[in-house]
């Protein structure tokens, strides 16, 4: 079955899309990447998304829900052509959408009790209409309804892609938020451990954006961080945030580590007269340390991916934290890092239409396994296979 996945992360910089071929294996799915691309958001859309997090209105959410759906649909159609396929060749689209709010902590609601909530926009009806392909979206809501945090969901796919009979592996995603997945040697889905670790590119990009008043949004290849010298006073201050001591299941996002948090980090750096280079280098060390301290698991191999893997300062800090063990990239493990999260939502959509639960209760805290997502039919008659 050929499936397409769409994903935009916490950094809100663009849309990843992957077309994969999925075949059932004896003990796990066999997943082959056919095509992948990343298209940036139109600048005006990205600015509105970032503004939405700060001062959003219901009207803005409504309009961007449709606009993001249009962007996702265009990227999907381009990727299908890139794979030299047509819409009729693709069985299903899995769209993560764009997270604009993630609140996994329980909040009291009068007359209801306490609730957890998460909102991803990008109208699946628009995607299904523009592509003609059945679209699965809103993956996190069902896990939340089952008492979970709605995140992380990719560990299900990490198990199918990276499992090993010979080594216990720690899979590290260096995205806007860093998260880890532990795959014990020869273990099954019930043995997987995973959670969000804390801010990663969200912190590094935010520090640069605030320092340059928006003129720069990324420390390309970690050039500035590589020139800096880590300062223990800032590393320790970053590590004092209570999220790092919280026990799993746990997940987080801009709500906890957004612009206010980044301003606090910059204030500490200014108090100690640290340069931007030293601030970025210290942040890289803090991120790497939170990852190393994330669990008491036995780890034979560390496999890292996500946008942060291209930051030489962060990669060096990660290698130092795990020394003498090695830290390899996902590419070295035979997987295209930039494509993995989009691939993951293609796989999750594949499981949804087969009626297979794809959340991991041990990871998210849900009361039970559940089938994820809502289904929007395409132009073909709706047939759910098993």
C-alpha cells in the first residue's frame, strides 16, 4: 500500500511530505521511502502562524485552518508527481497538521472535570478535496480522549524502523522539541519507552531570532554555536526548569518553552555578560545533557535525527555527553532523517484504515490502545480494510 504523510513541526518553518510503500512483515511493517520533499510556508502564512501562538483570535484560527490545508495539499500533489505516481496510486494521506496549542496538563473545566487538549490545524477536507485521496488527520485527539497526553506518537514507527535484535537503541529527534525513544534489544512495542525531553531548535532558533530582532531565524550548521564556549552558569540555569525533573509520560511545546522562556534565558546570559556565541554553545550543552539524563536505560547505540543534527555545535555536545559511546545519524542507520516524521504519519494513517491501534499507552499515559485519527473520504468510495 502506498501512503503519503504530511508534517509540520513546532518550528513552523515548512511542510515535510513523504510517500512510502508499506508492506506487512512477519514481525513488523516493511517501510520503503519513495519520495520526500520539504517546502517552506509562504512567508505571510508563517508569520500569521507565529502570531497565532502569541495573540490568536478565533477568526485567525478559522482562516489558517483552511489556509494550512491548502498549503499541505499543494505539497502533497507535488510530492506525488515527484514520486512519478498519480493520486489513484496513493491509498491514504496521513496529515499531522500544524500544532498551534498543546496542553497535556489537566485543566479543570466547570461541570466537566479536568481536560487535556491539543489542537492541530490544516483542514483535512481541503486536503482530501484537492488531492482526491482519503485523508486521516487529528491523530492526537483520540489518545487524549483515552487519558493520554496525545504525544509522542512517532515511537510506534521508530519501533518498526529501528528495532534491533542485537542492540538497545536510543532514537533522538532533534526537532523544535527534542524527544527520545528507547528500543530495548529484541523488545516489542510493549517495551518501548519514550517522551519529550525539552526544547531544542525552538530554543536555539528563538535565541538567534530575538538577538537579531528577527533578521536571522537559524544558526545555519551551528556556525555561531561552534565558535562559542559553553558556560556552566547558563547550562545549570537552563537545567533548573521543572519540566526536566517531571516524570514521564510527558510532552511539551511552545506553550511552555516559547518566547517568554527564551527571554528568560537571554536575561540570565546578559546578567553574566555572555556573548550570543557563548549563549548558543551553552544551550547546546544543556540540550545534550537533558537528552543523556532522560532515562536510566541501557543504551548500546544512539541514533539522532531531525533538523538539529545539522547543527555542528549541538552534534558535538551530544557526542561529548555520550562519550565514549558513538552517536550516529539516522542516515548512517539507513534512514533519511528529514523524511522520518512525515513517513511516520503515513504509517499511522496506514494503521488507522486497517483498524490497528497505534498509540503506546506506556508512552502517552492513555488507559488503553486506540485507533488514531479521523477519516475524511477522498473521491473513491470509502473502504476501510483490515
